[in-house]
C-alpha cells in the first residue's frame, strides 16, 4: 500500500463561492470524507487557511529568517488536502476524481516517498 497526498488547488483572486455553493462544497466533502474512511483508505485530512496567513521559516548559517506570506509566489495555492493509503496510483486517481467532485476544485495527486 502506498500513501498519496491529494491536494486541493485554489486560485487567488477568483470570486469567492456563494454561501449556497459553500454549503454544497462542505456537504460534498463531508460525504467524501465518510466514504474514504469507510473504505479504510483514510490517513488524515485538513483544510488550510488562506496562503496569505503563511509564514516561511528558513534556518541557515546558525540563524533563522521568517518571512510573511507563502513560499511560492503565485496565484495557485493548496487549500486543503487528504492523505490516503491505497493499493496503487489508479486507486489514488479514482479517489482524487471523487474528491474533486466533492470540493468543486482541482485535486493534485502525489505519492509519498517510500519509508525505507
């Protein structure tokens, strides 16, 4: 079994969803979470605050530098994620498709490196 990161991709500057759409998204994600848990693929998941709340910490040459804002300077950021454990990439892609439909956003799929 391999663990995969399913990351929800959000784009800065897009219109925020309406209250009705947010309700639909939350309901979809809650149902999806229950489905992943029932299937035994759930490791953990979480939603993230906006990228503007990030702080980058860099330890170098005996010192520490902190910088406000996200590390990557771009419009796309991770808005939330799931970590799942499934048999193969095809299973991860299937879960990602269902997760994307639930949260109404693109979902990137990446395997974790082996723990050896």
